[in-house]
C-alpha cells in the first residue's frame, strides 16, 4: 500500500489518511530537537504497517533536517529497537 504521508506543521504531526481515517505521529519541535510524543492509528487501519511507515517517515525527516530525537512515544521506542540504523538520531 502506497501511503501519502505529510508533515502537518500547524498540528505538529506527521499524518496520513486512509479510507477516511487519519493516523498520525504527534511531535514537539524545539531548536535542533524533535520530541516524538504519540503515535495513533485508528482501529480500522490497524495491522497494515501504517504506524511503522509513519515512524520511518518521521525519522527520515529528522535526519534530513539534522535534528536530534527524543522518543517519548512507546511505539517509536519499540520501532527504534528494531531499526538500529536510526540510533544516531537519538539525543543522548
């Protein structure tokens, strides 16, 4: 499934809409740091890999903008444990 994910700058979240339902990753942005707060996928969209796609998009954005990451979201923390290639983004 090809997802159209966008960075909604006004709402401070990465989001995609599928079948009329919106999944998103909320974040807080400070100079040089993005804190990922929460990932939400509506029940109707669960099991399609959408949360993972949103996480990857967010991490690629963080990398491209040369930001550091503070992953407060449990899903993002779990994703990072499985995708160690993004470890360099985490603010230590």
